[in-house]
């Protein structure tokens, strides 16, 4: 079906797709864009909760649809196909955000785990050695390895067969236990 610019708006989605696939005339995809951009943007906005990001992702979705529309074999599946692209773009965005948050968390761990000056290390060692009953506890072995023997996070991961995040969390929790024990012992003294 060959259409002039004036009656493109009257064509069905399926006709627009078929004409675009055959002619590659932008007027047909432009009509699809007009019909579906706002719907895609609304979907992205609901999924992402950020208007600016939703607009960017919607543009990427429509661009990807434009680039890949020749691979759409069944024009009747246009809407499902378009929204599957949108869903995948939104999921990719969530993954990127999640990865970014993990990188920020890892950076915070690295900063918190940075090399201290000698005085602080000696102070930590004296505090840890002030609690021999606690350090003899097998659960607190990780603190001995890290702060007295000077093992790195990577070495602890290897030695304890744990992931880096698990080692860091264990160190954090065990440090909190030590602080509580230390404060309770000081309160009794």
C-alpha cells in the first residue's frame, strides 16, 4: 500500500511497518514514533521514576526500534516488540544503577580500609590485645588476621574462602562486637 504524507496518519501500525520495511521512507516510522513515543516514555517513567532518564531511555528505545525494525517479521507484534525493547533498556538501566551503587560501596570500603598511620595501628593492636578472651574466640580469628597479622582483604578472601563483600561485612560486625566488649570491660574496670 503506497501512501502519501497526508494519509499516513490513517494507516494501521502494521501497514506503516510494512511500508517502512519496503521503502525505508522515514515518513512511515515518523508516524509510529508520534504514536508510541509518549507511551514508551510513560512506561520508562513508571519503571525508573526519573523524567529526564525516562526521556533518554525512550529515545534509545525508539532509535533501537528504528535500527532493528527490519528484523520484525510479524508487524502484528509491533507493540509487544517495541515494549520488549523498552523493558530491556529499563532493565539495563537498573543494572547500571546497581553496578554504580556497588562501585560506590566498594570505594567506601577501600577508603575505610585504607592504610592508617603507625600510631593508629598500634592503638588498634593494643585495644585488640586488651581483649584476649574475645580474640581467642574462633569467630574473631578474622580480626587477628587482619589487624595483628596485617593480612589484606584479598588474602583473607583466599584464606577464609569467602567473597570480598562477605569478608568486609564480617570484619565490620566483628569490629562492632569488639567495641561493645571493650566498652563493657572498661565500664567494669
